[in-house]
C-alpha cells in the first residue's frame, strides 16, 4: 500500500473515530431539540383548551377519528412522548409516536406554509435519527439496557 493510501486510510479512520465519539452527544441533542418543540406545542394546547378544541374541530382535518379524540390524543402525545424522548427512555417508541403526531399535523393542515412544512421535515429527520440509532450512550435506555 502506498504512503498516500495509508495516509488517506489513517485520516479517514481518525475522522470516523471522532464522529463515533461524538455520536452520543448528537443523539442527545437531537432528542432534546425535538422533544422541546413538541412539548411546547402540548403546553400551548393545554393553556387554552377551548381554542384547541375549536382548532381541531374547524381548522385541522384529522382523518378517521373525532376532533375531540384527536385533540386529547395529540395533546397527550405532545406532553408525554417528549419527556420520554428527552431522557432517552423508550426512545424508539417515543420517536415513532412523535413521528405519527408530526405526520398527522402535516396531513391535517393542508394550507401549511412552506417554512412550517420545512420545520416538520427537520423534526421528522431528528426523530428518524433516534428511531434508527436509538437513544445512544447518553440515554436511560442505555443505562437500563433497553434496545
């Protein structure tokens, strides 16, 4: 193997080692960021429940279930799942649940501005990261050996 190839391989391996070392921090950051976004949305809903019900009845077109059930389920999901996600407990379950909330939000608001739609994509990607890689070493799942 030439010295150039060896140097390239060693450089790549060094970068990969740094990335591997930082992975738990990246997963933690993604969990906390997206958890905060959804938790704030849940707090907004419970702070003005009457408006929440009106929005679910007249503005959001949630398919298959009544607007009241959608409001309760959505709010519960936005308050419980982010807490689990933030601490990394049942991370994959929480990521799936919040992904469903995220998808329903996009489907239910057909006139969503492009900027808001783009944010939902970012949140979805942060959830997918935790869905596929789990909570990482800085999670309760890791401490409890939950895969």
